C-alpha cells in the first residue's frame, strides 16, 4: 500500500540553523531516501521551497484566484514529502520515524487513495 509522508517544520527554526547544520540535515535526508529506496519502500519525494515561494490557487464561479503564500497560516509549514510503499500503517509510521526532520517538526502519514476510472476499471489514478 502507498503512503504519503508529509514533512512539516517551523521555517523560522530552520532559518536559525547554521549552514553547516543545514547541510548536515540535508545529507541525512539524502541518506534516508537512499536507504528507503534500497529497501524497496521509497517511491519518490522531494523537498519544497520555503512558503514565501508558494502560490495558492482557487477556482470560484469559473474564475481562477491566486494568493501569494500557503493556504493557511500555521506555525509549521509543509517542507517536503516522501511517497512510501508499506505493508500497513504500522510499517509506514516506522518508516516515517526515520525521516530526519521528524526531530524538528512532524511527519503526517496518510494512505494514498486509488481512484478507478469508470471507463476502464483496470486504470488506477492516484489521488
């Protein structure tokens, strides 16, 4: 089963890290991804740019509305994600606990819901 591990942390806390600390954390994240890939659990993932680079898009009454910044003002911001393959939620949580930024924020683990096309029940779309 596929699980999405969403990485959240406080951008302000990350900004207070020295360059050496930041580089060390990024090396840990790369090593974590490599280990997850070697074990067959890593399907993909990426870090995200800071929230000041975000644009929120809404469509209302057929009109596209954009807002600079994230959808919601929160203490912790979405910093990246890992797409994992795990046999169940317990294994997904154990894998997520190995993601280094969990020490600074949190990792939200959610099952990926598979959508089936009505025209072709053999085609699976990830939502």
